[in-house]
């Protein structure tokens, strides 16, 4: 029987099969521990980026520096700040990355919605964030070439546009697709 708590994933003919599993609507129904960690990470990253936290950090460093003469700038005195900053940095990396991942997924979903809702947009770009770096460079080259043509005032004819992004990414040379120039 179908679980009403898990939404049906979108059909695969909409070019969404490359979207990461975390972007799937069912990701919102993840394990309670994941949801708790997500809430915790969001709160900590908001708190860590606040002016109060910055001022507190500056105060701790100034206090530590002021105590230097008291402790004769000993190895133990230096070890306190080194250990403290290392531990805080190590833990914050994971919390900030969690929040960054969530923000990135939200941004991709918003962009996907814009692509899906615009009639002239190529829906094959939905989920392109999972393409390889080489494929993204090829695609960026294609759009850079389009921008150059537009700046020169050259018309961009429909036949110069790829029918599918996947076709473009299979090509060896973007400039050859655009202008029929020989590959260099």
C-alpha cells in the first residue's frame, strides 16, 4: 500500500532523474535524527554568523592575549587558543556544510521550478548540477558563445541551439555546434 507520508516522485521523463536524492520531495520525510540535526545545524550557523558571536570571539582572543604576560607566553598558554580554535573550526565545518547543502538544494529546486515554468526554457537543464565538471564546462562554453554572438548582434537561430542538453554534452567542440567552424 502507498505510504501517504511519502509523496510520489516525479516521472522520469521530465529529465529529473539526475537530481540528487536529497532534492527528492521524500527527503523531507527523512529520519527524525536527520531532521533534528538539520534544525540544530541551522540554528548554530545562524548564531555563529551573528554580531554577538563575533564580538564574543574577539573578546575571547583579546582576553587570551591579555593573559599572555601572566602565563609568560608559555606553551600551555598557546596550546589553549590553538586547541580551542581547532576544535571549534573542526565542528563548525560540518555544521556549516549541512546548512550549505540545504541552501544549495533549495536554490536548485527554485531554479528548476523557474525552468519548468518557462515555455522557452530547455527543461533538460533541470538537474544539471549533477553533470560532470567537463560537461558543465562544455555547457558554459556554449552559453558563452551565445553571449558573444548576441554582443556582436548576430542572430541566434533556432537551428544553432541544441535540441537537448544531453546532445550538446556529447559534442566535442561547442564552437563547432554554434558556427560550423572547424574544430581546433
